[in-house]
């Protein structure tokens, strides 16, 4: 799983049929200190995350499981909201 912070929303004028009803969010991956880690990515939202929230993303085949359409080409999907980070 990849931790990240939701930094924006994405509106697609055209999307595959498999993504009907799926929200896309712009997520900045973060490391264990919550510092930025790499470039921002687009992820499908399976749980209703909002801008400013820290989230976990599933990658690869696991990213396709939480979405409504069984067979889809998703590569990153938000699967959890991080409520608290402790050290």
C-alpha cells in the first residue's frame, strides 16, 4: 500500500465505460514522515476521500477489486483514509 495526501480532483471529459461513476483524485505520495515522495499521481476513489486527507492506495491488480465494474484497467485506487499517524 502507498500512503499519500489528496491534493486535488480530476474531471475527465472522456472515460472508459468501466469507470462510470468512479471519482478520480490527484494524490501526492508521502513517506513515513509525511514528506512528499515523488510526483503526484491520479487514483480512483473507492471510499469517498476528500482534498486534504491522508489516504492509502492499492496498486496493481489489487487496485481493481474495490471498483464497481469487476474488470477495469485501474492501477491506483484509494482504499483507506488515515485518521491518525503516530510515531
